[in-house]
C-alpha cells in the first residue's frame, strides 16, 4: 500500500461517504468536508441493482441497507404502457444469498446509514466547509489544501466527490462542464399500499414513469420528460406541474399522481451528464462519482458507480506499492471503461423512452416483448466482463 496516512474528501454524498469509509477502514485518517451546514439530503428514493448491492457489501453496510429498504425478491420489473396495459415482465440478476436483485430505499436512509458508519470509524467531518485553495502535490510532495474555515494542512490524498458541479473539478479541469441531456426528472414520495410490492415502469409517448417501493410503508414515483431547453420550475409549482406533466398516465400510478399536493415530497431536477476525459487526477487529487462520470438515471446505476469507485480504490490501495499519483492515474484507467459503458447504455435507454410519435411507441413496446430481457441480460453480462477486466488491469 502506498504511504497514505491521511486524506481529504470533498463532498459527503454517496461517493464521498463510501470513499471515506473505505479509507478509514484501512487506517487512513480521513477529513470529510461538505458545503451543507447540516446533514441534509434529497429525500426521494433510489433503487440499487445487484452490482451496487455487491459494492455496498464491500463497504460494510449492506445489512443495514437491506433492513432499511424494500427488496424485490424475484427481481421483476413490470413494464406497462402509459394506460397500464402490460408490455412485458423483465427479471434482473441477484448476487445470491438473501440479497434481492433490486432494492429500493429512501436516499436519506442511505446517508443515515453511511453517516453512522463514519461516526463509528471516527471520521472527522466538517460541514458548511468548502475548498478554498489547493496545491495538488507530486510523487515526492503531499497535497496542500486550505479550507473555507481558514484551516489548512498537507494530505497524502485529496478526493473530489462533490457531484455534478464539482468544485474540485472546476479547479483541476475548468473546461469540463455538465452537459444538459434534454430531460427533466420528477419524483414524489407516497405511502405504500400493501398491494404495491413490485417495481413498475410505464412507457408513455415521450415519457417514462416508474413506481418503486422504498420501505415497508413508503414508495416513490419517478418520471422523465423531454426538456429540450434547460428549464427550471419554481418549487411551489412542482406538485401542480408534476401532475400536469403526467396527466395522460393511468393504471397503477394514477392514484399516486392524484394525491400529489403541496404537502407531498416532490423533487424536480434537470438531467445532466459529466464525462470527464482521462486523467481524472492531477498529482494527488482525484475525481470520483458524479464529479467525474455523472450518468443519466435510466439504468439506475449512478449510485452504484459511485460506490464501486470507492471499492475499486480501496482494492488498489491494498494491492499496489506504486506512488500515489501513479495509483490515481491507473484508477482512472481502470474505471473509465465501466463508467463510459454505463453512461452510453443509460443514454440509449433514455432516448428510446423519449420517442414522441405514438405509432413508433407502439412499435417500440412490441419490440420490447422480444428483446427487453435480452437487453438486461447482455447489460449485466457486460458489467461482469468489465469488472473482471478491472480486476486484471
């Protein structure tokens, strides 16, 4: 293991917390900073597939995640058209044991579990704090960082896990900017009726709308719509606008759309991508998660890729004696093929779901009956092949 005694991690989202746990578990003194002045995370849901659950197991929090979320035991995703008519059922793979192929969980629960693990490991956390200045260091010299609270120090490793609008990426590679994908995504949280225990995806004309249980008593609905020009809606308009955007949807989602009100947890975000070219590091400073490779949400892989970043970095620390800058360069080379594959596949799925011609949508739905399961099987087979290539690199 290279001489990494201490590390600074910027950003306390899924990527940053996972990296902090991974490093602290290996005896590294970690300082984790985040611009938020208190733990405050988007409260909608997230679903995690088998590869993400495998990564959470390596981080050491899978049991708590399984206890807090809602697993789809058979891995079934029910596809319907926008009126609720069946298209096809697709099944996702499992990592075995008692781990479900798909798990839905509230985002705030993931962060609660990660934060508890950070506390148990004694990770130093500074909220309401940002990076003010950074010298990225070299093979011979540590990085030196000054924080917004006036403190400064030398670090063997600095990680930027600060999301799509990464401050660290702005310092290292200011030309790399988020790209608007032409989509907006809407989410709302609801009470889960006892009969709603499956993952459902409804394919509309130019729109997709899904339902996912996230606990024994909650579920969330999530929908994407074309937004060719980046558009923002006032927060107080979100409930009414969400109902309007998906007014044509019926079937099982109708009762949840009808109950969306100003009292409902509703979240709207513009869908952006970040595709930072290699290298993802300068000296001892490294970008991970959305700061390096933010993806569209259509494959449900953004969180998984962030957690896998932490896991792969930890493995590389265990197996290599190379210098820190060299290790970080090799990390980017290992992870880039996987993250690019996921970005490309997710984008293609989003574009297929954005078809706005009704006849073309009918043809798409008909084709899904013959090809949807094959696409899922091929996607996860390719993930596995890329994972084996990562381990061998």
